[in-house]
C-alpha cells in the first residue's frame, strides 16, 4: 500500500530537513539539534479498531480529569477509600499550591498523550498517561502534509482519515477555556528539546509564541509586552515548561525561566493554563495503577482499555512478587520520564538485581513493576540496506479536551532503532512513523477536519495579528539580526570570488585586503587554510558558517511570524554549508556555495512576497540594508554602488512612520556612522546622520524622504 512512500523516503526526509522538523537532545552538557528519524511505512489502524480505541481513550481522559478536579477539591476518592491518601499526597506531581483551584472551564488535562502498545495477540494496552506537557503531535501532523503532496494518488485511493484537525482541536480548547485576551504558547526557549513543536503549533493555531520575559503579571492579570512596551491581556497560556519552573514565586524560587506571579493570576481565575499546574498528580506512574478504579468510581463504567499488569511495591504482597520475580518484570522509577529510569530485570546480573531490590525496599513508593508485554513488531525500512526489518513500536494517542473530549485521528508511532529493544523514546534514539487511521468502507468518510470551518477562520484571523502590535523587543531584534546575518552570508560570498580569482591568477596575497576588511585572520601561509577558515570554521565568528548559524538561530524563533514555508530557505542554506564543510577538501565545494546565495535570494523574495505584515518585513530589511552598507564600505566600493542600499534602507524605514524604533536599530546606525570616516565615507556618514534624525525615537518619514534623492557623488569622501 505504501510502496510509493518507501520509494520516496529520501525525498520526504529532505523535505523534513528543509523545514527544520527537529528535536533537541543534550549530550555531555551541550545542546544538539537533530532530525527525528522518519520511517515511511505507516502504522495502519483499521477503522473499527480505532473506533474502540477512541471510546476507551476518551473514557480514560474524562476519568483522569474528574480525578484531578476531585483531589484538588473535595477529595471524595480518598475519603471513599478508592485510593490511599499517601499515594496522592506523596506524588511528586501533587502541588498543594493549586489546592482549591478550579481552572477556567473546569478542564485540567486539555491535551493528554496516551502511550499504548499493541500485544502480539492484537490487544491494546495503556502504558502511561501523560497529562503535563505531552509532546510529539507536530511530527505526524507535519509529515502527513508532505506525504499527501508527494504521493497524492495514494491518498486519493486509500481511505485514510484526515489528521489536519489537530490545530483546530487545540484552538477550540484554547477558546473554550480562555478568560479574556490573546492566546500564547509559552516556551522556555530556543534550546528546549521540543522547541520546533512549540513554534510550529503556535504557527498553526494562530497563537503567539512567547518567552517568559515577554509576559508580566500585574494586578493578578497576565500581560504580553510588545517591543514598544504596550501591554496585551493574555487569556490562555498553552505552557510548554514544567510546573517547577512555571512561577518562581509559587514553585522553584531559583527558576529563571518562569513568569513571576503567574500562579496568582491563575488562582484568581484571570488566565487559563493548558495543561493545568498540578496535573502530574494524575500521570504519576504509581497513580496509573488506579486509573481503572477511577473510571468505575467517577463514570460508573467498566474500563474499555486496560493497564499493563502492574505491581505496587508499597503493597506488601505486590512487593514480595516484585522481589521474587525481579528477573521477569520491567521496573520503572516513577520520578523519571522519556524512557529514563526503565529497567528490564532480565538485563541485570545478580548483583545489579540485589542493588535494585535494596532500593525498592528502601523507597517502595518510588517504583512500580509491570509484566513485560511482548508487543507487536512493525516493519521499518533499514536506511542502509533498503530492506524491511521488524522493530518494536508504541503509539502516543492525543486526546484534546475543551467543551468536549475528542481523540485525534492520528498519533505518534515511535519505533526502536535497535532490533528487539523495547524502549522507543526519541531521547533514546528512536524514530517515528505516520499513523494512518482508516475510514470505514461501508460508510461515508467524515473527518474532524471538515467540522472545523469556524476554527479555520478564527486561526486565520489570529495569524493576521502576528503584526507589529504583537512583536516583542526580543523578536524585533531577531528580525533585525536575521536581516543582517543573511545579508552578511550573501555579500561576503559574492564579494569573495573576485578576490579568489586574483589568487588563482598567481597573486597569492590578493586575499589579504579582503580578510583585513572583514576582520578575518591574515596570518595564513596556505591560502586553502584561509578559504576553509573563512567559509567553514565554526570557531571563527567572522566565517560564513558562523554567520549562517547566527541567521538560523534568529530565524527559528520567528516561525509563527514568517511561516515554515518562508523559513525553509534558511534551513536549506544552513544544510548546504554544513554539508559542504564536511567535504571541504573537494574543489567543487566553492562552486556549491552558489546554492547558499541562491537560498538567501529565495528567502528575501519569499518574505517580500508573503502575507507577512509590512512592518515585520521592514524590521528584517532595515537590518539587511544596514549590513550591506557596512560591508560595502568595508570593501571600499564606489559611491555609485552605495546609493541602492541606502535608498532601500530609507524606503523600508519610511514604512514604519510614527512607530517606535527598537534600540538595536538606533545602535546599529550610530555604530556605522562612527566607522565611516575612517573608511573614507564621511559624506555617507553625514547622510546617515540625517537619517538618524528621523530614526531615533519614533520614525519620522518626512525627515527621511529627502534621502531618497541623494546624489551618488555625495556619498564618498568630502
């Protein structure tokens, strides 16, 4: 069925790469962005099978929401003896700070990530409930869009339920619980492992991607602060950072990535937080044991889906079972996540089992043990051989709750990279597949995507609000420096080749004026060493590679504002220069730099021709043309060549008439004015002083306009 996708695997992976579909991991204290390995053979779930899963997943999440409402209010389930109170109050995820708080709309778990495996007999088992900040929905959402375009006939012929509804489901939940104001996706920062997803879901839902420093609490209300200092009321926060770091006033006082006072605004009912603080009390691996009892207690129903057989060492009989059968069970540390703290007893030797047994005896609340479920293998394509090979795989299903509870017609299927290995987490080296939920052949195919016309309009409207009014000071700087660094890459490459030709024509010292102008080292005896340092040396801050890295780091933060489609050209340029740096000894690599400059041209053209607000474009292009003036004067171009970038700089600045000027713009202009006389461009410095008078506090277009008619001869020496 999916042979077409297998044949196009490399093309799909290239498309994922060019769009920056990554996750981050930390190794040896350093952050690394890497692609999430994709396998083209989809997991296929039959329609009737998924219908049963859908009922069971919705049932389970409804019960978990009821449990959270209960334990933070009446605590009936404790009083009635269903769950021992020590299990509730000793959970690391239980926070007394939110006791007595009912979130807006009464929803605690807005987004649930339910981890399931399918046994060899076809039966589905729930392994974990993730109710804090479950991640991963963006990957199948993104790759399906690529698959539909790369093999359209396949999706016309196969009745696969549409998965494009997820952003609308998420937006509907946001709109249901919002108090008053805009919606934001709160990310801890660029170097969070799931940052791609944070930015992508902000883009797709029309929410504003916000960093903690962009938010401020005043009078128990949350505000988003734009670059001019204006405040915008926030009604709902889709937070992507842990409870401990959410608010230093209420949780971890040492947190530097939280929003001081956020919990106070939440407790006052003035802002909704998705997912609610304190949800960890329900997705504790020990509390998992009691979910079937929750379903019976709150819903008066028998569980549709089943837990893996689980033993609780805090119960004496279960503890004896665990200690007696240590070599047969899988032991999980309830405080760990992401595949960490999971130990298969069969992998331990006698001394290791004894050590683990001692830890369980000393702290039985910290562990659970489960029967090892021999879950079904799924074929993957070995990227080296092209052969199909079996791998263990799980499924993370996403359940979204707002006015009602809905299960997404898709999911994240994760597979192990090692044959026979049962830990599939991306942090442990696993990959992912798309999950196809088939439609019933005997009924009309209806998809959730077709039921969200109002949400599609709402999201389009919200996306249009990604204008200057919702631009923060930090993002204004990101736009400015993105313009400067992309220009630096383009101009230094295009201006390098004439110098290179002179060297090739036996003038071995011809590179030195170029190096001197750009603050590059001149002490290379070997010209090839200079070329390598100039193009590829990451440790050289003035290299093209470094400029490309800086451009990329500014670009990825702007995904919601500029769109994934536009940013793919920055991704492509970074990929090109990274690949070339690995083959730098090959002569044709110099010619390959043309791809990088072409990508820069495509990026600027895509920005200019996009629906992005003109003010955002102007912030980027002001940086671009200020950088061009800097580089051209360093390289001593003729005054005639200076007129076009000066005119462009003025032109884009005039579109900001009446608006505040970010400090980075002012600093950049003043710094350049100070450099120009020594470079022999005192008259250009005079013109930029004229420019500065209309570009210091607020932009005054009437003061800038005369600069549009400057004579080129008035830009050189006096």
